């Protein structure tokens, strides 16, 4: 929250109490909670929950009824009232209760009921298609699989946005460290030029030494200006990832990054990597749950090869308050059978479902192998960059020792400004290389965590 205060209040007011820095942890925390793409990832989860709620609606109890009447030439032909209450169950069985009341001078005889109406209670069921799996059951199973799939896809989206934001921060930090290098050596060059200029005035140094020292100062200024451009560009790139309440935040020029070390890197992005478990990768989990949904679809299509056998049995009574009036001699029953002779449509649908299932299984295998190989390559690359950082840091230390020795010799009149400049240039190049390799090391390690799919955990 320190960053937000710096953005909302004048810098001059807070400068005494707060250092103007944005740590990697605070930055990533803001990206996770406020960036629009991170919020968009949550919409995937909401979509999965909404689909699950919709699928569960297929098992909601239902109350239905209809009333038909006809009157012609002052004659009441008929009044027909039919009300039903249905409760679907998991398998292809539906509990039913109903009330029927009919009257009229031209009522169809089969619709004659007692004066107080007729009550019914019973069940309907599918004994062929729909007994062990039907569209209602399949929709709910697929919705549960899709819900889990959206959770995995959310992890993938958040992983990606945090990974990209991390690379931008590392680039910003590298530009800031480069800026400090050039600022430091500009100060050294200016101080050296001032000293040489004084020595030239008293005759201890040749005027050409002063000219060469001035050229070095101007060269350092030019390098510094270029570093400022790169730092300003990287600052704006970091600002792209900072939002608050759907409003972008612009980083003030007085706010700088903090150095990212091994400890806070692992703490922010992930704990130390333990074992590679590809099956737990969010992309593999998303494919797994997608496979589950396709498997349910295949079973539903296979079930269509069975004949349709729909049966219904209802006890009927005119005294529902007395349970013993529901006799098996008073009932309504129905049976319906249908079966296509060639099953071409059903067999075609089943074949297409199997093709989709086989395709995603192949996709899962190739994706798993790709992740494993990518992780192995990145693990080697991380270790390699780690070794390179150690080597270049040692080189920079040795160049610093050479420069210090050369400056001492120059002060004693045993060296030339050209040699001092040469030693200094080598040191600057080494320090810039250190910053570059640290950035590559951190970026590659972030890429490794992203390949493992563990950044957002």
C-alpha cells in the first residue's frame, strides 16, 4: 500500500517518512489482485459455477398444470383440469403426483372422473435409453468437469499474467541498476577531469590529458542519457501492469525498483521446486477434466444405441388422505417403445465422440512430454545462468582491482589517462554484463516456474 500512498499524495509530503521504492512482492501482489486480466481469469471460474447451477436445474422439482374448456351455443361442452408435481431423480426415474378434475356434457368418456376429482401417485422410468445415463445426468457430470477445468484454466491465465509482469519488473530493475552504474562512473569521470584540469593549470599534466578526460566525461554523459531512455521505457512498461479499481496507475519517476534476490524471488513466485509432477500441471488438469466431459458424452452417445422403453405406473384414488385407498387394482399404466432399425445417426454420433476422445488423449500425451522436456531444458538453463552470474561477478571484482591499481599508478605519474579509461571501460562493461545476466537468470527461473504451472499457487 506504500506505492498507492506515493501515487495519491505529493511526493514532497511523504519523502521524509517513506523511501520511494516498489518491491517485487508489492508489485506482484497488486498484479494478482487488481490487474484486469487477473480479474478476467476469475470470470472463468464464475462461468463454470454458473454452468453447474444450470445443470443442477435439470433435477429441480416441477409443478405443471393445464386447463381446457369449451362452451358453444350456451352449452358447456367440457372443463378439464390436470395438475402434476414431478420430482426427477438421478437415474431415469421420475416421481409423480397428480390431480385431475373433468366435467361437461360432451366429455370424452375416458376422461370421466369422480365429482371431487381423481388423485394419482406413481413413477415413470426409462428402462432402455436413459436408465443409467441420460442427458440430464450427462449435463451435470459435464458441468462438474467443466467447473474443475475452469479452475485449472484460471491458474494458467494467472500464471501467464504474473510471469509476464515479472519479466517486466526484472527488465525495469536491470535498467535501474544500469542507470546507477553510469551515474556512478560519470561522477568518477567528472571528479577525475576536475583533478586533471587543476594539475594541467599548475603544469603537472599535459593539456592533452585534460582533453581526453573531458571526452570521457562526455562519453559517460551520453551513456547515462541512453540509460535514462531505457529506464523510462521500462518504467512505463511496468506501469502497464499496475491497476487500482479498474484504473491504471502510473509510476512516478521518483519510485524505483528494489533488488530481487533468490529468497524473495522464491517467496513471491513460489517455494523451492521439489519434484516435477506433470499430472498436477494446470494445463494437464484442464485437459484431464475436458477428457472427463468427452467421456461422459461418449457414454451418452453409446446409450443411444439402446431401444427407448418408457414406462409409467400411477395409483389413482378419490380419497388421497386415506393411504389404504391406493389399491393396485386402481391404476393408470403406460409403456412406449421405439427403436431405429439401422441406427446410422446413433452410430455416427458415437464414432465422432470416440474420435474427439482419442484426439484429446493424444493431445494430453504430447503436452505432457513437451512440458517435461521444456522443464528439463529450463532447469539446465537456470543452473547455467547461475554459474555465469558468479563468474561475471568475479570478473567485475578483478576489473575493479585493476582499475584501482591503474588509478594509483596514474596519480603517481606512472600511467596514462588512456590506460585508466581502458580499465574503467572494461569494468563498466563487466558491471552491465552482471546486470544483464542477473536479469536472464531471474527471467529464466520465472519461465521455469511458469512452465511448471506453479507461479499462482
